[in-house]
């Protein structure tokens, strides 16, 4: 199978990731839930992974790296932990439902919400951020790169506008963590939400958020923490404040191994390979008669995604034909990005998303181009 669905999850992972998970299942106890060797080793592994993530993302304190089961949970913790009825927030058309649905829920209960629009290629006008982020806005919540077009946003530019009006910046880095450069301090990110199973190449069931010191979030969940057991309230120290219940230490061990791989291989080198495969595919399909490609490919930094439609062919049918006739795995449909599809004009039939990884080969790219040509010729 030619796997071109890395924006959904990384299928090809460094072999040491699976080995680390297997070893953790056999040897790790419950972190912060005992003083015996297995529990202590689990606690050390969890802290070491916090430290690696803090270094990767420019988070000043490892104890401000919070583990979650995925980026959706991280975004829910950030959004519900900061915003409430009577507050004001700004988001964009590029967002995934992991951002939109919590915001819509809060809007039904009194949150004032404004949305930065996107054009037919999924691009934003930064003057709209200037217009919509007004004094009194509590937070701007935006993706680093669209999961549909791959277009990236200039986070430093957005954070400067937000901070000048007293607003915080919450970033959804689902499609960029481990691929594009991210430094919370240099980019002015107050809360960074990430998943472990995409660009970070870790196991599913891992993710988290990184907090700038001074950012205070209300706990989304309350429960066991391993400390202050007689206190009726959730402990307020980070990371315990936002980590009720047993952590996925087995998955975190796999994520730790993936971070080691990225450190040795070099994030820049890995992204360069991914970007080259994406660009080669784009150049190969963009002028095929009947093929419409969506997104801004003039950007030097973007997610490794090419989204397209073939003639009048339904997107779901195109994906089925790619799978059954060419053994190519892609993603078709709405991609949990309804506002982006409405901006592109693809809400009725969806689109076909090809997404690449550092492990995609040039030969696989060529075969995918030929498959799109064959579909267009039908």
C-alpha cells in the first residue's frame, strides 16, 4: 500500500517506537502512584518526555507540559479552561471541529465569537485579525496549518496583534508539531496544543498542551492525582492541575522514543523530505486537465498536504478508486473542517486529501501522480 494519509496519523514510524511501547507494557508501573521501582521508573520516563517536548517547542518549564490523549482533549482543556459566557474570542475559517465545536458550544451560552474569513484558496487577510481582535478579546484560537489545504498561518504576526490588545494566543499544532519550527517564546504562543501520533510519529492516544508560565486554566477533569488525596479540590500545581487520572505511560514511552528519533535525524531534515515529496506531487498534478488543487503553494513553510478534486468525480468515489485500483490510501470527505470547505466551495462533494511524510518515497509520489492522471482521463 502507498500510504498518503499522514495528516490523519503517521503509519510509518521509527521502529524504536513500537519497541519502547512493548518494553513499557512489560516494565512500567503507574507514574506518581507508588514508591516502588516500576512506578518510579514510569515517573522518570514521563518527566523525561516532558523535558524533551519543552525543549522541542520552546516551552520554558517541563512541568508546564501537560499530557492528554490527543490534541482534541488538549484544545478542550485550553478553551474551556480559559473562556466562558461573557468572554470574547476570535478564531478562523481554517479550524478543525476540535476548535470549532467547543467555541460554538460556548457561543450558545454567551461567548462572543468572531471568525477570520478565508478566500477560495484558504488564505486569510491579516487585516482581518487587526479588525476583529479588539481590546476586551480574551483569546485568539487558531491552527498553525490547515488540515485541509496545508496552508500555514503566521503565528508571530497574529500573536503580536493579540498581545497588543491583551488577548492570549492558543494554537492548534496538530498538523505541524514535529514538522514545522515551533518556539513558544519566539512566536508568542501562550498555549500550544499538539498530538503525538502525526508529525511527532508517536503512538495514537498521546498528545498534550504546553503553557506559558503565568497562563492559568481551570481544570476540565477532576479526580485522582497521586498527591493531596484528602483535598476535596483538584490540586492547582501544574501539571497535576490538568492531568486527573492515570497517564498513558506506555504511549508516552513510545512518544519519547519518537522524539529521540527526531532529535537524531533532525526535524529540519525530516521536514525537508516531506516538503519535497509534497511539492513534487503538487507540480505533477496541478496542470492535469480537470484537476482542481486547493491551497497556497507559494508558502515556504506549509503542512505536507495537497488537496484536490478530479473533474466532477465525487471525492469519496475518487478515494475509493485510488484504494481499490491503485492501492493508494488517501482521505476524502469533509475532514472535520466545515468552514474551510465552505470557503473553498467544496462543501457539497468534499475533496481528496493527499498527505505526505518523511518516509514517502519519490517512486510512491510518481505512482500517485499517474493514478490521478488516470482518474482524470476517465
